[in-house]
């Protein structure tokens, strides 16, 4: 398997899994803007880490971030509607 293709598959899987985790953690914020801020901070950190690995460019980072935000939003809405709300942080 091509090493670049393997890196792309692993990175998109990591972005998707972290989108689910951040979607769950967003339940702890009472406002959408706080949850969006958390998602943006995590996306910026993920982008920086991916660039530090030296294999990321605009071709891979854009789709990864799109998958991250889509999975984050879908998982947050799903968790918000299906799970009882935990105590709020903010």
C-alpha cells in the first residue's frame, strides 16, 4: 500500500473519531458557541499536529477538517437528542 494513502486513511479515521469524542464533550456546554469554540480549538490543534508530521498538505487537511466538523455536528445533535443532559460547565 502506498504510504501516503495509508497516512490519509489513518488521519481521516483519527479526525472522525475525535469528532465523535468532541461531539460528546460538547454536551457539557450550555451554548452552541462554546461548543463550536471547543471544536474549532481542537480542529486547529489537529491541523497543527498533522502538519508537524510533515505529510499533510491542503489536499489532505481540507477534507479531514470537513469530516471532523460534519461528524462533530452530527454526533453532537445525536447525543443531545438521545442522552440525558449532564451538568453544564459554562
